[in-house]
């Protein structure tokens, strides 16, 4: 997949740079046409560019493909008809990315187990169920009859991903389009730590087991358990979940089920942080499976959450800082909010910035839980949040260039963009502030029927896991 050595790194970097420049130019030209009123976008040109991005990023796997996955569902600042061209083409990087050479995958399994897969598993399907950025997933059966999925890391992907990190400047043109105001270097250490986690499947197994333990017996959230004794450094074995892919579900589900799944996804994200100080930093829709009606405790659909390669646990101090900011935003306490943002590191110590603009920008990011309720997530809102950061015409632009993104917030920003877009795809409408408060406010009553189920489960399990202060 990837060439080793300096020559391979340079060639990979050159290919990334060419793709990045072309993608950024296409996006920038679209924006310029809208600004100047010089006609409409060439739909075919955007479809061709989207197809090329999908092909190049998919073949390169690793960090390059992860960028494509992000672009496949966040609501970029493009006209809806043009935006859909990129979503449609790049969606294959989530759901049906190019598969890897079967013999190379077989070699990885033999190296990790010391025996061919047919000797290790009762059955093994060489045709992958899915192919992702770091590895691909195969169906298998254990000798005891259990159905499992096996995630096998691509040979050479670790070297390729680390080369991508060294080639970070190759992403600059496209990265500047997505987030022109962020310096890359201060975040690289955090990014390398998260990437190292994703490359170590034994560590990912520990993370997934942590989530599976915490959500054991949950009425509508499922985390597949790990088959620990079968996991290796480049092989992850988990119980198999049968469900509908998010993209298929969202296009054909009833309005009631769409609302239900939206609430479950919201509860999973905010409940994991609020109860455990944990969050899964990879929110793209390929990591959700919607199980059939009857799978949940109340007879409805249940959602299974997959892929725990990018997980972070916040310290108590960082979590307390986040809660201070959230409470101040929710109550409209501007002075406390700005002071907390400065203490958290968003406002550099010696910088003189318009604090009112900073405050209003953070209110936009938290609009779903501080605005009039119920609040409806839409693609337009998701695009507005991204545009507030990426568009130089944004009223926040000049101030944001003076701000700093603390490294702990790197994945949270990705979560924010991702969740807004996923929930916007569903048109999820709810009393999100009251739902969020169930996880962070002492004595908060359940806001919905799902909240009643969740609270009963939480009380019944008599949690021994110490919740955050």
C-alpha cells in the first residue's frame, strides 16, 4: 500500500499536495462565483472533482482517507446541490471504500496468529464487509459458534499514516479551506497521540471494552463487546452486530424512527462525556448501525456504536473547565464565560480581542442547547457553524484568527461538526437542553420516554464507576 523510506514519503506527500490544491481550488472557485454573482456552479465539474477526491483519498488509506471521510458528511459552505455531489461520492469512503489485496490481508493474519485464518477461526470470509481508513472488516465465526467481525490493519498503513503526519503541510490548501484560522503545529502532538491509539488495535480493544462495560445492558445503546483473547496488535475481534447502515436508514426511515435515532446519537455523545468523561472521537455515520425494531428494551430500534480507535478521556480539571463554560453560556453569564475561556487557553494571555464577539461565537456553537427549545438540527445550521470558522467574510473571522484551540478540544471540534451534520441529516428536533441536563445537572428529571428508560437503567446498575465531579 505504502512505500517505505524517503522516496515513498515524498511521492505520497506530492500526491496529497496535488489533490489538496485541486480540491481547495474547486471549493474556492465555487465561493467566488457566489460572491461575485458570476453564474452558477458547474455541477459536472464538481462531480468529477468529488469522484477524483474519493478515488485518490480512498486508495491512499490512512490519514488521507480520514480527511475524505470527514468531508463526506460535514455540511461544507457550498450550495446544497454541489455539496451533495461531494457527500455522495465520498460516502463510499465510509461504507464501501476500496478493498485491499486479499492475500496481503491474509499475510497479516498469519503473522499475528502464526497460522492461516482457516486454522484460527471456524469460518472466515475473505470478502470484506467494509473497508475503512486503517483496516478492513471481515465476517468470521469462532469455534464456539459465535459470529464475530475481524478488523485487520492494512500492511504498511502505520508507516503511511505517520508519513502523512510528517507531510502535514501537504494538506495545507484543503485544510485552510476547512479551517483557515488554525495553526497546525500546536495540535500535532495531540493528533499523533490519537493516531497512535488508532494504529494499536490492542489499545483500541481496551477502549472499546471500557465503553462496552459502561453501556452493558443499556436499553437502546449497544457497544459490541471485545473477544479479548483473539485480539492482536493489528487484529481486532468483536461480536458481530446485524443492523442497517446509517446512510440506508436515513434515506428510508419513518419520521418517528429518525427522531428516535437522532436522540439516541445525541444521548450517546453527551452521556459518555457527562457520566464517564469519555468520548468517541470518530462520529462519522459509517460507525453507526441501526438495529431492527424490537432490539431495544421498549420494542423500538436500537443503535450500535462502532470503532473506538479515537477515544479520549478528559481529566477532572478539564471536564470542570468545560462545565464552567457550558453553564455560563446556558445562563447568559458573559463575564464568567469569557473568563473561563481565557483560563482554558482559548484566549492567549496577552491578546486583546473583542470578547463580545468571542462570546457570541461560542453561543453559536452551543446554540442547540441554549436556544429556544425545541431546537431542530438542519444541514443549514451545520453549515452555519462551519462557515463561522471557515469563511473570511464571517463576522467572527478577524477575532478567531487571534484565538487558540487547546489541544484537548481538537477532537471535540470534530465531534461538534460531525454531530451537527449527522443530526441535521435526520432533521432531529428535540428539547436538547433538558436532555443534556439529565447527564450534567443533579436531580434533573427525564425529558423524554428514552430518558425514562436511560435513568431506570442507570439507577438499577448502581454504578460503581465514579462519575465526574
